[in-house]
């Protein structure tokens, strides 16, 4: 039976059919066992728009998420972890989308770094850095894993586990990508280079947002956030350098 043409309004008046997902007998519009709809709508423009909205979580307000992460990052991330996970965009999707936005703007205006003229050009380490820039969403997740390790050590009394720190950093680093994107767009449109400000503002935001997540009223929170962030970045690059040197030695 072609279930795409089933008249769901008359299902109760016809012979019961089987769910295409779990094969249970169904006599209503939705399977009572797995919730699968009996009559599938055709894939059309509305379907595609809905899927894009679902991925970006627009129905919950991506603009709301961005606004709240700029204004009250610590409070909103704590609410996401402890109380309500439907108010903000899903964190991993958020960091991938914002990183993709930055990569797209950088590519359009040809702002990618040239690693072929670097001191270690041709090395595995430089190839890794080039890969990070080309896949900055995954690169942020890797960096976040290192920073989360140091946050776990420095804020061990906070009660949060390692993976909760990673989720927090997805929001924080994702928002920093929006800041980078803004500066990249301004530079691309005006030709004015703001290398120092472009690097400093996202850095300050990250430290501020992480400190807010713990106890924004304590200076120690921001100091620990600064130390954890810097150590995480350093050990991420240092680990990549060690593995790069080891791989280059093995290649010889």
C-alpha cells in the first residue's frame, strides 16, 4: 500500500495498516508505538525551509541566543546546563555554524593565512595549523577540549564535569567566532586592517564570559579563566608541535 496517499482522516474507517517504521498495526494518523506519521508530506520548498530552521534552531531564536550570549553569557549557559535546554541553540551546532560563517567571510575576502612562507613551512605542524584554519569549527572543539581540562583543574569545586565545560566553551568560542566574523567583514569591506583589535576583543570576551559562568563578582574567577584559557591554547599548540615533530622524524 502506498502510504503517501493515505487519507488519514478516514484511517479509523478502513482496515488497519502497518507502521513503515516499526511495523506495528496503526489505525490513527500517528503510530502509537514510535510516533511516526502514517502519511508523509512530499518534499517541497516548505520542507526544505523547515529543515534549515530545525538545524539552526531558528524556532527557538538564534538571534535571541546570540543576544543573550553577548549580554549575559554566564547566566544563560548555567540555565542551559541546569534548568532549560530549549531556550538556546544547541551548542555544537552553534559553534560549527558560527565557525563556518567566519570561514566563509574570510574566504570571500581572501583573508586566509599563508603558511607556505612560515619558518616551519612544509612541516606536519604547519599542515595541522592550516587544517585548523580550514576546519575552524572542529579546531574550536579541539581547543575547547584542552581549555576544558584546565578549567576542570582550576574550578574543581564548581561541581561541573569535563563535558559540561566543553558545552560551555562551545557557546563562548562560538560567540567569539561571531566577533571575528564581524571584524573580518569590516576589514573586507573597508580594507582597514585591525589585527590587534581583531585578536584582542574576542580574547577579552572569552575571559569575561568564562568568568561570568562561575562567579562574575569575584576577580579570581576571571584570573582563573585567563590562566585556563591561555594554558589550554598553549598545550593544544604544544601537543600539535610535539606530534608534528614525531611524525616528521618517523617519515625520514
